[in-house]
C-alpha cells in the first residue's frame, strides 16, 4: 500500500521553509511531502507586508489549506507546528486528514493559554493598540526567548533572519478567543475521528507544556500525547530535532499498520 502524503503547516511568522529538515527527513523515508506557505507570507523579512495580512483570519488560512488538500489524490497526514498545529486541528475536525500530528501547537478556544511566559512573549504586541488590524513581527529578543531558547547565537540569527510578518487578527483570535465572535480558534474534538499525536516540549515558552497537555487531553479519545524533556518550541530545528521527527515517523508507521 502506498504511503499517504504528508501535509505540513507552518506556524506564526514562518514560511514553508520552516519544514526544510522535516521534508528531507520524511522524503528519505518514501513520503510525498507538501509544505505550503500561508497566504500573504511569500515575501522577504525586510519587504513591506501586504496590508491585507493584518486582518487575515485563521479561517482564511484554513480555507486556503482545505482547497489545496482537496486537490490531493488521497487525504494526507496533517502535521502542524505552533499556529500550524492549531490549523491542523481545525482541518482534522473537517475530516481532511487520515491522521494528524500537532507539534507544540497553539491551543484552541476553550483552553487558557496566557501563562507568564506567553504573556512575556506577546506583551508588546498584545498591548499595541489595534494590533489585530495590522501585521505583527517579533523582536530578536522576543523570538530568542519564545522560540529559539535552545539554539546558539549563530543558529538564532539564521532562524530569525527567515521570519516574516504575521496576521495581527490571527494572533488576536488565538489569544482572545473569548472575545472573538467568529470563533475562529474553536475546534470540536468530537469531529476529530482520525488518530492524533500531540507533542509538547518541557522548555517551551510560547506554547508551554502545561498548555499542550490540555490540548492532548482534549483529543485523548483517539489521541496519543508525548512530552519531550529536552526540547522547547522549535522542535523543527533545535538540537535533537531528529528525535522528535523519528518519534513522529514511528507513530505514523504504527498508526498505518494498525489499520484493518
């Protein structure tokens, strides 16, 4: 039986290039890999972002991804990181994946995620008036604390140099879901019938393990949860990322082999 395609969804301030290491890893194992770049993210860091990015909703991202997934010959295995992990949850609830992996994911509506480290990360952005209508971008200090805390200075500079602007509206929908009339970050766990894997890192500052555990619990009926003690948020490229990728590959193999 041919392997299902993998559909990788990047997180906030990133592009599809965030998956470079995972793409190579899984292609070596015979998988067809798709790693799209989200709407309004195809520009360089120093370019002026499209003003429409500021008001782009999570639901806009999800609709774009759903349309592209619909062009595939078979439903993929969804793999999302950070905000992409939340988008993967939304798409899984729409029945678009054979299985789904949520890597250090943003939490859906209903889970309180504003821990002290998250507040420290987003304080400047979330206290800027009307941020929800404008593109946002982290300072190097914010990114290094929130995402790249296990990288050395050279690695941090490289990763930071690849970041692009992000939607203020999407950030607001995640952070202030209680005030969002569109319920963009809502996920009905009863509609996720495929197997899921949720992964947390104990040193994660932007999606803390304490929050990700709640995400895993939300999908515990069909899901597996695993916590990596020596990892933070950037499980896509920090030292030991291969351990996380291998765990995911083994889970996919066992999930596929368990099918009747």
